[in-house]
């Protein structure tokens, strides 16, 4: 006999946690790319954000395991939405990574389990604040109208050079 599902748990919770984990894995990879183009305070900020995403990844992995889910493994590489060749495009990438993380955490906010909703809301808030720091401005509704990260191994769309 299988254990009874938790309120807001089950497959919807596992899918939302997996999506958040993928976004965090993508952010870890993306900050590795962006960070190579920074120096000084920007580099320190990128390292701080990179470590925060690693910590979030580890937390999500533990949450999935505790729910009986099998956390998706990080890919060796992720397709970036545009080429990153200098500090300006690296800043754009960092802001976009955070926007995408915020968007994915909204999936946790939509669940009925209060602890997952709270965790998701904190994730949206944190990502939105980091995005605002990189962008220099805030968005009215963080996470809305943002495309999710590309699946590992898919071709990158070039929108900047």
C-alpha cells in the first residue's frame, strides 16, 4: 500500500519542484558563463548569486527526495538564449536567468500545500530582487511573460550579440 498523498503534494508538487530544480541548474550554469565576463563588485555579486542558486538546487533536491521523487540531474551544458561576449550581455543574462527562476517558482505558489506555496513565494521574491539588482529596475509582476529555460541540449536562440 502506498502512502497517502499530502495535500498539494503528489505529482503536481513533484513536477513543480522538478521545474524549479531545472531552473536552478540552468542558473548555476548561466552564472558560470556570465561570471567570466565580470570583475570587481559585479563578479562578487555573480559569485554570491551563483552560490545561492547552488544552495537552492540542493534544497530542491532534498525536497524531491523526501517526497519520493527522483531529482533530474543537471546537464553538462545548457543552451543560452543569446551569446554572452562581454559584461553588458552577461548582465542581461543574469537578469534573464533570475526572471526565469521567478517564473518557475510561481508553479510552486500555485499549489495547495502551504509549505510549498510559502517556499515558492520566497523563491519568486528572491529571484525578483536579484533580477532587479542586475537590471537596475523592477518588474510589476515578476515571473510573468517569461519563457522557461530551454531544455538541455536544445539550440540557443540568438537575440543579442
